[in-house]
């Protein structure tokens, strides 16, 4: 194939772009994915998501640099390895965040990126269980389903949220992204994960205008006379060069997209020279503005033996897996969640600043066998995150070798305001579980093992447990200032016929899970590239 478009990366945006650009009115598309296929049972079963995050066959096995705000700890960076990208291994939570998040993009000078402009694309990609209406889509590729199995603790926690004065919702679009409830899932009606590849690639796998090459490791984008003309990549050990008649589109994600730009000589010139790469374009913002939502957690026992541990008894679990295999939903069709929420703790903020997730199990929960092993303690885990952090990190090269992982530094909690908010969230949420509606359920807090004695002890604890919510963004920022990497049409500044379209362009965080937003961005940009109006 002599492609019109080369799309690098088959993640949430790349799959949408490959689908749309190879369709009617488009052209020939070559989609390059560094990983392989994602068809195994662990990919399909939502409950198995945690088994994918640290498996070298399903995740790239990345780690951060020693984090200065976390006393030098390195933290894991799970990123999907294969078709669908991280949408093939995520927790299947599906939401958009707050409309104010996108309106803030417009307020930064990015016309056409407000929520009203993106709403047609959120609707167009969705096949929502509620059906089509003013805010949901009913005929799109992405099946969005209800949670099929609810925790017995959910009603009490929702009543607790009401006692806190927080909105309780069955639809997070009702309160501009704010509220506490059970989120929708990117899971089909039979309880199978619906990744971007499931939605946008597999139904068109035989389309003549689309060629998909897996295990294609991009070495660099070819730049000639200030124009992106093609891509050099390794495919199963063979070095290939391919020309794009129209555009090269980089959709490899917030970590790999800046890495590929740097390998191509696009980035901070002095930094490139120090790595042994001759600069093609001095673009200082490449790899900067990198950010993710910092997260913390605590665990507590429950006074009633109704946590997810009871479902992990071997015989019960076997029945649940059989139920899922028959397409009947159940506990395997979603994550073990009691409730989740996005809340404004500060009335100055327009969009939620606190994200919370009360899980019916901990990361240590295991299958147990009656008469052979004892069940683990009945515990719940409260996770919380800062939706809009001020701390910024970087993606830089560790080597000029494309096979070498990049240096990933989040700089989590280095901004004083971020740590102050995380401490406030811990104090708030440990008080929430003592509210009257939940006081008869919550037992002893077991992690941390002892209550932090003072502010310094709490900070020490948070530094010991903090990680990210695995929502990396911003490393190829879209904007109008000198730090921007792409403009409002996602074109790389200073290089013709090259765009970046993925979460790396997000100028600031969204307060929801990013999968839906990334797909909507990819869908909108397909119309921009093809010169079409939203339909």
C-alpha cells in the first residue's frame, strides 16, 4: 500500500482516526502499532484488568525516574501493549469529566475545543445503554453499559454522600460531571471489554483502504525540507521506510508521542544534541507539561462480612466466571467498586477537584479455598486523586536508541498546593466513612497502620503510597504560547504535514477518565483533516 495517511499508535485516538480516515471520503491508511493483538480472555474480562497492568506481555513495563516529591520512589507506569493501547487494559470506567474542563481549553485560546464543540463527537462515538438523547449517543461504535453487579455497601455509601451534601447521581452528565454514584463502563452488553480496537478496528479489519501492521516499532518520523514525508520503523526485525502522500499522524500517547518526536529531532535542541541526535527543529515544549493525577489511598475493615472477599471463594468465583462466559454479566463484567465520585471541595473551582473511588476489595485480595486456605480480611479501599494538579514533569530520552524506554518523571506532589490538597482529601475521606449512614459499616483503618500523629506524619504517609491514576497527559501541549507543541488543529508547530492527536495534546487535565475524551478528540480531528462538518 502507498498510504495517504500514516497513523502511529493504535490507542484510543489512533483507532478512531484509522477508522474514519480510511472510510468514505478519506484515503488509504497505514496504522502502525508497536504491540500485538489483544484478544485473550484477560483482555475481554473487565474484572481481570489488574492482571494486565504489570504483565510484560500486555504492558510495556515502564517505571518512572526516582520521584523527588515521593522521597525518591520509582512508581510503575502501566501502558497498554497492543491494539487498543491502554483502552485494552484500563479499568473500563467510562465518563467524560466536566464540561468546564473543555471550556477551559477554549479559554486558553483554543477555539473549537469547548464542550459544546466536542459534544457531537462524544455522542457520535457512543452506543449508550440509555439510548440517544441530547447528551448521549445511541448509534456509535463504543458500547457503554451499566454496572451489572452492585456492592451491598453501595446504598449506605450513597446515603453518606447525601449527608455530606454531595450530589448523588445515576448519570454523571446530570451535574456537569460532579457527583457520587456508579459510573458507566466501556463494556458490551455481554460483559466484554470494549476497547478502542474492539469498537473501531475489528469491525473494519477487511477494509481495503486500511492496512494494520502490529509489532511495528517506529524509529523516527522522516522530515524533509520542513515537512513530514514518512516514517522509518522496524517490523518483525526488518527496517522499513514508508512515504505518506498526505500526512503523518502521531497518536502514540502521552509517553511515546514525545519520545518519537525527540527521536525524530524535534524538541529542545541542546537536550537532543546531548543524546547524540541532530536537531531538526528546536521545539522546547516537547516532553514538557507532562502531568498525571496524583492518587493516594487508605484501607479499612468492615463490620459485616460482605466485601468482595466473599466472591473470591473458589467455588463462587468459578460460578461467576461461568456466568460471565455465558454473557450474563455478574461480578466479572466490571471492576469491584462500591461507588465513585467527582466532587468540588472548593466552591471556587468550576469543575470537580477531588476524585474518589471506594473499592470493595484491595490489591491484596486473593482467591481462597474453603477448608484449605482462609479468606482474607473483609476490607474496603478508598482511593482518591487530585483532578487538576499543578505539578508538572517531563518525558526525555534516555538514549538515542528507539528501543530504550524514555525517562519518565511526573514530579508528583512537588507543587505545595498539590500536597496540601492531598492531605485535605485524606482527612475529609477518613471522616466521611464515620458519617452516620456508614458508621455501622466502617471498622478500623488498617493502612496506614496507625493514625498520622500530625501534618508531617500524614505527608510522610502520602509520599509512601502516592502514585498516579494512570491518566498521563500534556507532554505535547496544544496551545498558542511558546511552550505549545501543536496548534489548535493539532499540527506540530514548524513542521508541515505532521500532527499529534492523543492525550499528549491536552493542555490541562480533565476531571474524568480520559478514554472517552481521547476518542472524541480523535473523531473531531478526523473531520478537521477531511474538511467535514460535525454530523
